[in-house]
């Protein structure tokens, strides 16, 4: 399978599961790819804009982080308003850093905002 075909297949499968299942999937991927401790999916109704939280832990560095996860259709892009909301949630919950994961794409203003904020 070619890279583009594999990417499309993964996106199709990710979009076919529920938003809750997508959050769990993202937490599993983060747990396998980062040196994460205390990783958890936050309760949906009271997440304060943070869907996954964890702690990165290296010998020389440790940081609490928050993740916003959106299982969107391809045409439903992530705008700068969402990036700003995530930055506010990170600040108000005392996270050191964060990221936004989506099955869609980001608008140019969203990318510009993420380059200026701790997202």
C-alpha cells in the first residue's frame, strides 16, 4: 500500500469511529510514541477543552500537557478560534504545552496562531 493510500485508509477508519473512541485511539498513540506518564482521557462533559492529559517525563525535562481532539470530516477545518480556545484551556489548567489532533486540516490563520501560542 502506498503512503497516500495508507493515510486515506487511516483517516477513513478514524472518521468511522465515535468521537469518544477517537479520543481513546489518540491517547493510545500518544502513549506509545511519547515518554508519557499519567496519561488519561478526561471525562467528556467536564473536560474544560482538554480531551487528553498527560505528563512528558525525560531525565532532563518534565512537563504536563493537554490535547484537544476533534474527529472532523475533511471539509470541517480547524480554525484559529479553536486554537485560541485550546491555548486558553492550557493556560487556565496550568499545562506547560499542548497540541491539537484532528482528522481534518487547519486553516492558515489556525497555523499562524499555533506558531504564536503554546500549541
